[in-house]
C-alpha cells in the first residue's frame, strides 16, 4: 500500500489516510526538519503530550541536543534525504505527522514533496505550490481584496523606487533597490560580482514597487474545527544589511557604496495600534476564504502575511506563507495576541499540536492532514 520512492504520481489524500489508519493514535509523534521553527514546533508538541522526532543534518545536531526537545534525532546528509525510503519508513514506524516549515520549500523540491513523501503532513500541502510562485501568490492576495505592491514586468517599466528579487535568493539575500532600468542593470552586475546571484537569474528577477513604510508580519492560525481564524502574534524582521544602515552616517554610506540587502537574521516581536487589528483580522479571514476556492479545503493551521504599513495606515501585502513562519518564534511561550486569546502559554508550535490533539480526540484527524 505504501509506495516507494520511484513512484511519482501525485499523492492522493486516500494514500495518506491509509497510512494514518495504521498509525497508533495514542502514540503519535510530531516531526519536522531540524531548522527554521523546529524548536517552536517540538516545544509545542511536548507541551501537548506528543513525542517528537527531528530529521537533521549532522552539522546542526548540537542545537537539537542542547535544547532537549527531540525524543529522536534522525541524522541525514542533507534535507532531501527526508524522501529516502528508509527515513520515510522510520518516520511511519514512529507514527509521525510532519509539520512543514520554511525549510521544506527552500530546500526540498516541491514536486518531490507532493509526489514522493508518504508521511502524513499537517496542513494542506497543495498550497505549498501557491506559495513558491510569486505570481500565484499575487493573484491569491488580490482576489482576497488585499492591496499589493505594483509589479514591473520589465526593467524598462520601473517608474519609482523598486525592489529587485532574484529568484534563487533565499531569505532576502541578494535583493536590492533600484529606481530606473539603468540602476537595475548597474546594481545587478554588482550583485553578481558579489556572488549574490548569477547572470541566468537576472532574466527572471521579480521587480516590485518598493512600499515605503514599516514591516508588520501578522501570524494567523486557521482552525477547521473551530471555523475561525486566530491572530496569534506579530513580528518584524531583522535584516542585514538594511537594518544596519541607519547606524552609518550618510557620508560614509556613500563613500563605501553600501547597497542594502535583506538577509534575514532574526525577528522582533511587535504589537500594532489597536485600530489596525480590525483590518488585519479581516485580511486573514479573506485570505482563508480564497484559499478554500483555489486549493480546497484551503489553509489548515498557520499562515502569515508579510506587509508594509504606510504613513496613511494603508496595508500592502507582498507575500504570504501558508505554514508556520520563523517569525512566530518570537511568540514561544506566549505573545500579546496569543495571551489575549488564550491566556498563558499558547504559541504557534503549541497551537498546531493542540489542533492535532483535537483531531485525534474527535476522530477527525483526516481533516487536517494531507
Ligand atoms: N514591495 C516591498 N516593499 C518594501 N519592502 C519589501 C517589499 N518586498 C520585500 N520587501 C523587503 O524585503 C524582504 C524580503 O522580501 P520577500 O518578498 O519577503 O522575500 P523572501 O521570499 O526572501 O521572504 C522583506 O522582508 C521586506 O523587508
Ligand atoms: Mg518573505
């Protein structure tokens, strides 16, 4: 029944349900790749009474030993080995439900996840495809009525401050600002020289209006069981070098020709003016509604909107993640919004585990797994 790695047609829900049927429901293990928000996920799983398994690379093992939250550690050469038959088999033996995070999209091939990963995953894995495509995301956000930054299809269309996003860039590394097609080609050359990108990638660079304002990244959780979108936290990113530039006087900035980049280094918790919550809550509801149309049954569990809020308090959304985001790590333990909703001790990793526990309890695990 469980097919091996060579098989490659799209995994159907019934395959996963068959695997789940053979699981011992009293001995479910929550697993993920050792990276991104794994500690958050493991801590939450343990607090809800689950066992945990971490699939990690040898060089990162120390992290998952020092913070003793993984009951079992499976060492792999690289993250792609998650798809190896023996690793998948071990995970199924442990009755594992995988919780996907950003490293799944960043380091694994999307088709492989969709076609070859015969381990139940929390959430709707079909939405991962929407998430890795900037144009699909844009359509989704627009259909939900959210404001999105303008897109320039070609460098010649640039008519103001724009951000250039190289396709291969991970975590904002190698993005840069331009204000004309000349400055685009000039800076692109410089970025290639610095090794941030390759000439081939230049062709597919995504050019977008740069919205001047402040970053706000609300983190939501859509519960299928409660039929509600919960706001559980908010953060802003701490990005190198853009967040360091303000510490250097303008004169020196010009002399050493700093081009800001957006390499994510960490996250900072924030709260917003209370009046903004209305719109932020509605945006979450609308995004979920559209997700139910484009990839039924839509978003299951965590998602995050990446926004810039202007001085008119207009909210522009430039990205969506339909899974747990690393920004939710600022809420480990609790966050102001999780506290308002749940009181002590709720955060994204735990909320996921709670939903899985509820699914086991009400016999509806199949509704939140794919
Ligand atoms: N349209 C935009 N306007 C202003 N800032 C932006 C815009 N798009 C991206 N950024 C900045 O660049 C960072 C990385 O961009 P993002 O599209 O989120 O890339 P990634 O796919 O690497 O997460 C963001 O966190 C934000 O600081
Ligand atoms: Mg982003």
